């Protein structure tokens, strides 16, 4: 049986205006905030209803009683409002959770996504090819092969185990890099759910085949640069830097793509602002 998703509403199983339509009709401020109607008193919640006219008996009175029953179980905090991820008890957002919930709805992923791109060197493509096949020597992969590793933690965030998928997809550090790449390339920011999404992402964008190919090449270079930064952190204790990785992606991808595509229209100026190909 599929697990039940939480309702996602601040209180009750649905929006209050749908649960209590007759009461909503006489609410004087339809878009009021919770703290305009409920506050904490010394003996429990204090209600500050503001109806357009006095409540009549019958169905309105009945809905008011239901409203009080619904909201009385909520504790109103006095602190600042904050976002909470409702799909996990901790309230923290994790990409892995979305992935888990999508799997409930049988979201399918393509079987294989790797296509060699001749606008980048083979050594660049090999990192993504290996990552897709889970063949990169990450700390978890090494431990699986009984190689002694100091610990399994990711060298970027030190919070989660270092698997290929974590390193390139769900790690906060990687996500900041992908966001920046999306901004630079003027494409909508994306959240990858697994490594295949990174390999397929270029196909979801509109534009010519050249534009798609260049995006794919940039994603492959980004993966290569992330892996390089990870190795520098691991073997030379070099502090990973988002700015350094982004600079490297832009300059290396420019050199390779300009030379290999033999496209005269690419210049460093239009590359930097990504005004290339439509
Ligand atoms: Zn990490």
C-alpha cells in the first residue's frame, strides 16, 4: 500500500475556506493572517474573529464550533515564520525525500542516458560515464571494495556519505554549483533527482541542436570539475571553492567547445554572458 502523504496545510486536512465555506462567506478579511485571528493568551488561545455580520445559528454556528475544534489543537509559536518541509518529521528539506516520494507515483527514469559528446575531451566524458554506472572510486565505493578509507563522509559537506549520486546531485555544494550554471546558461534552475537527470537535462531545454549539445558539454565539464575539486580536497587538502569551480567550468568549456565545434561565432565575450546559439 502506498504511504499517505501529509496534507500540506497548516491545519486540518484541507484549506479552511473549503472546509468551512459558510463561515468564510462572512469573514471580513478573506486574506487575513493567522495571527490576526488567533493569539496566545495566558490561559490558552484567544480568538479574534471578525465577521462581516453577527453569526447566525444553524450551519454557521456549527462551522464555528468545528473551526475552534480544528485550530485549538495547534500551538501558535511566537517566533518568526519559517518554511518547513512537511514530508519529513524533521521538517528539513532533502532532495532524496522528493525522489522517494516520486517513486511512490512510479516516476520512471530512462534506462541509459550517456551519450558521448565530441565537444569535450574523452577524459571529461569518462567521469560522467563512470558516475552513471556507479564506477567512480568514491569513499563509499572504495569501502564496498574493502579499501581502507578514513571515513565515508563527503569532502564537500561532511554531512552525508560520499556516493557518486550524493557528490554530483544531492550535496548542497553541488546544488549551488548547478544553480549557478543554470543562471549563467540562462536556463530555468533545475533540481536533479539522480545522476541521469544531469545527463538528460540539456534535452529538456528549448533551442537548436547546437544549444543542446553545448549545454550537455557544459554539464559534462561541470561534473569533471566537481570530481577534480573532490580529488584535490582528498589528496592535497585543497579547500573546495564554488567560485573556483565555476571559473574553471567556464574557461575550460570555452577552450574545448570553441576549438572542437569550430564555431567562429563563439567569443570569450559572448561566452561569458552566454549569448551563444539560440
Ligand atoms: Zn556533500
